[in-house]
């Protein structure tokens, strides 16, 4: 009877040792998984920071392109105004030349069939 009890206790002891080894293995695995999740968390934090930086940079680039667009619009407006002014000046000079030409032509050319020397000097 004592031997049976002894054998049974040995079996129980072996089984508890096995269970302890298994729990130790599970604990180690859990620790490894924990470390891996920590690494993954760090990596996701880094990725998050990088995406934030990228977002800031794209916002800056967007603002800069908006500024460039505004400035080009201003330059376009200024060139249009300059073109209008040049057209006005050219019209005025044409009017002045034709006005002076007809006055000189009418006043100084006697037979009105050729350009006189006074017109060429103007």
C-alpha cells in the first residue's frame, strides 16, 4: 500500500514538474510576445511621427504653392495692365504721328503727291 502511494506521489510530482516546465515555457513565450508588441508599438509610434512630419511638410508645400499662385496672378495682372498701357501709348503715338503728318503734309507740300523734306525731318 505504501508503495502504491509512493508511486502515485512520484507520478504526481513528475506531472507537477512537467506542468511547471510548461508554464515556464508559456511564460517565456508570453514575455517574447510582450517584447515583440513593445517593438511594434515603438515602430508604429515612429511611423506616426514620420507621417505627422510628412503632413506638416505637405502643408508647407501647399501654402508655398498657394503663395506662388497668388504672386503669378499678380504678375499676370501687372502684365495685362502694362500691355494695356503699351497699347494706349502706341495708339496715342499713332494718332500724334498721323495728326502731325496730315498737318505737315497739308501745310507744307504744295502739290500733295510726295513726301516733303520737312516731314522727313520730323
